[in-house]
């Protein structure tokens, strides 16, 4: 784009077009822009000047300037695509069918698009592309979308435009729908995406329709207590990380430091060296060349290595016992939290010795009821057994170590295992040991078991495994700030659940166990973002019973619509294979939640009769990057500030809270670190009742918080029935974000 703007009138025309319908005064902007633009400036330079001038005008009183900047930037994208695709700029968007053929020939798009869809069908979709929807992006959203997700050729030349990305995603996810209704479903998916009513997971947004990468966000594996399993898991983690996945790993079955190996006492080096090995994998095998791998590792609070585990990310001490690039999570039974509250004793055990002496694995049990159950019975048996090695510590001392690490590093994440397993939809088929990298996924897990190795013929060696449950997260999120005011939840969730379900069949996963687990449970994770945005639009204060009640009401509605949508797909395509005996089939799911209205009872009977397509349905992911694209607030989090600057490589982008007006301002003005976190926990407890998996829930605290106050927050979170908590974000921690669960 080396052409020079012809004259002043063309610049003024661009400014007029970019500011049309917005609540701004452009006179000073025009004057300043014309003053600094030189006659020989290139188009790129002029766009850059106009964009930066518009961004400089953004503040709390003038948030609409972000749309001026976005429209100017969008025009530069139109020009770039027109040049690279060789079409006339007057059309803004070029020939859609030609785009698909071009990028298929270049090896960027999957050949499936042209194999599955006839040209006439693609021409229909081209007619449905609504260019006006490009104006829905604010500047930061468009900048993020354009620089990270729009398809380019191998030389990074832009070919794809925003509405084409949405349409390609819709086509790719609907490719195997029945042809008589496929076009209708493609257009429904496009409607949902292009209106920013929803987003798909980062890997889906990036990779759908392309030849490389998979569509799922996160994976969870379980390490067995063997050298074979440890190294197999490490290899699998490397493969998934290379293909763009965040990983959760449960290490609780691995024997502790000083444990016996083949009967020789004191030989085991414990879990820390293996965690350090995974740490090296995270650093060495990056995610599609964009960022280092992201691995969360979970350990039980009763494991004999828990103390060095809690110190893994600290900046002081023996570096040989540190793993700064992994994200630790701790698995907490109810009984531990009770002992913390009572300032009681706690005992640490080696899981290998428990198996040898007691004949069972302590981690394979949980408390079926609050205050009683098989886990604490087995634990107290271990405490009382004289032949079992154990170490007594104060429960509160372990909790202090957790909180010290959280204030310094933001981690460990908290996983309340008894509540998770009590609420497990598929407890007839297994147990849940831990969550994923972003703490919102809770699904059955089991380690993959090595069976044998043999020589099939002279040059072929075969290794046989019994596949374990290797969890896969398929994510998508409702934009509450746009979908609820537009009153489109029912229409939206119907198409959204179908899109998520289709990801399961279309996805190409590099590890066989993940494919098998995906097909067994057909698990999805429908979530939400834009909660604070919605509260502000409705004039509801964060710190209020009204917000808690609204969370309860809204998420019950979302749960109902999601379950109903999955049931309807089951009528058409069958239930997930493990439906029989599940809480869905028995009705226990509905009873446990207290869903006793006529509407819910009718749905319960419909699920019993027709089944349900997906064994796990809802999970609320972090969403900070995809919420930026959709112009809303992240996940269920409060905003940091009403007005702030997002730092990019070469400049800062000013950002105002979404839909900021004199009416919404009062409901935004308290930032995350000022809000009383007890209200956040209350909201989340109301929400969690209706979410069958978990929620990425951050606690925002000042770095001066007293230990007793932080402890009370954790106790409240556990006692309220939360399943997990994510980061403790203090004003002193610089936390690195994982993006793969953003949806």
C-alpha cells in the first residue's frame, strides 16, 4: 500500500465515515490530523496517524473514539486484503469462494471446505456476510482479532477479513450436518459469532478451517506410579503443547521422596524431579511457536511431598527444588478444611506405601456427604495404622504455606475434591482427581496403563496400552453483555451447543487417548463472559444481594437451555455412550440441584426418555482475550479499572469499560481490588449451583491483606460449595495469563 492519499477531501471523507453515528465532536480531531499529515505520507502512515489521534481522545467521557479508531483501522485491513487478493477496494470484501480456493491452494485452509461445500452453497454464504457487523468491534477487539486470528499466507500477508473468519468457523463446525438443514445451521452459527453474542475457544477461533492445529483448549492427564507412565505422560504433554493445548496433570499417585523402589527403602526422589522435567517440557516445547507451554500440576494435600510442592514457584531457596514455569494446584478434601478451621492436626502419607500396607489408594475415595464419607474413613484408618509411616503437621501451617505462595506467585490453585466428586454427573464411571490449567474443567480421569511390548516382525516393535480417561476441554462462551440485552439466549445456546458437539467429531487430536475419552463422554464446556458488563447495563451493584440473586436466576436459565439443547441433539444423533447409569439417566442430577419446578421436571423426564448428547455440559473459562474481541468484560470477573491503558509492543491503547455512560459508570467505579471479595464468592456460589463442571474464579486482594482475612475467604469459598478457585491476584503479583482456555 504505497499509494498516497490524493487530497484533503479523501482524508475528511474517511474521518466522516469513521465517525458516523457516534457521540463525539470531530472538529479538533480533523484539524489536528490535517496539521500533522504531510502530502507525501503513504496510506499506512496516514492510517497510523488518524488511528493514534483517535485513540488519544479516549477517556471516561468519550469512550466512542475507540470505534473511530476501529473503523479507520478496518479500512486499512480492507485495502490490505484487496491488494493481496487482487480485487477492487470499492467492494471492501472480495470474492469469498475465490478466497477459499486461494488459501486452499496455498495450504492454509483445509481442503475439506471445498470437498464438503459446493460453489453455489459458498456463494449463498457470501451473500449472507454482513459487512456492517465489522462496526461492532472496538479498536482493541479488532486489533486483537486481526493480529492473532485472521488467516494470512505463509509470508504473513493478510487474506482473510473478520466476517470471513466467522463464516469459515461456522462452515467448518457445521460441515457434517445433514445437508437439508446444513445451510440454515451455518448461517445460525455465523449470526451468533458475527454479532459477538458468543465466542469459541482460542484454538477453535484460530484453527477452524485451517490445515494445522486442533480445536480443543485444555487437556488433563493422570500419572501412574511408574517410570513408564511418568515418561509416557511427559511425551504426550509435549505433543499436545506443540499443537496448542494447555495441560493439567495429576501427580498424586506418584510415590513420595524416600519411598521404597522394588522393596529398597529410601530410594525414591519423590515428585519434584518429575515436575521439574515437565517444567522443562513446558519451556522447550512451545505452543505453535507463540508462547511457552502451559502446564498445571496438582497434588493432594496429604501427599508426603506436599511441602516442597507448595514451594515450587517461590523465588528463594534451593533452585534444584524449584519449577518456576509450571502452575501448581492443590487437591483439598473437606476434612482438611475442617481441620484448618479447627486448628487441628494433619497427617502426610506416601501414596505408594498406603497402597502396599492398606491395600487401597487413598486418592480413589471421596466423602459422599458433607461431614462424612469413605475418604475420611480411609484417611483415619491410615492415621490409626501403626505399620504405616506418617508425619504429623498442623493443618493451619500447611494453609499458611499455601497462602504465602499465593500472595507471592498467585498459585497454587484450589481444588475441592469432595464437592467436585459429589457433583460428578458420571460418578458411575470414575472419579475426578484434579482440574485443568484454568480450573474450570472437572471430568472423570484415570491413568493410561502400559500392557506389553513385542516384536511384530523383524523391524516392527508394538507397544500396547489400556487407554485411560484423558480429559479434553471443548469450550465456547456466551457474551452476557450483548446476548442478554438482545434477548437471544435460547436461540444462541441452541446453536452454540451444536457447534461445541461438532468440535468433538471434527477435531484432530495428536494423542489417541484424548480422542477415545472425547467420544466416550462427548464433554463440552459452555461458559459465559461479560458478567460485570451486564450488571452495569442493568444498574446492579456488584456488592449486593440483587447481584447474587440475579446470578442464581440467570445461570439457572442458562443451565436449563444448555441441557435442553443437548437433549434435543440426542434425539437426533444419540446420547453419549456412557449415558446409562449416569445422573442424567437416573434423574439424580436434577434432584441434587433441587430443580423441582414443572418446567424442570418435564426436562428431567425428556432427558430420561431421549438421553443427552454430552456427559458434561457447562464450564466457565477465563476468557480475557476473547472477551476483548467481543468488547465485553472477562468471564465472571470485575473490571480492574473504568479506564486504563493496554500495553502493546509499540504503543499503549487506552481502554474504557464497555458501554460506559453516566448510567453505567457508578456500577463500574469500584475496581476488582477494592470490591469486597465476600460478595464475589456469594455470587459464584449462586452460579456454581447451576454449572455442572467448575468456574475459573479469581480472588482479587491487596498485597497488604491480613492472613486471617485471606484464610476466611478460602474457608467461605469452600463452605459455599465452590469446586475450585483459580488465581489469588494480589496487587503485588505479576501473573502470566494462559490463553488456551479463553472462549
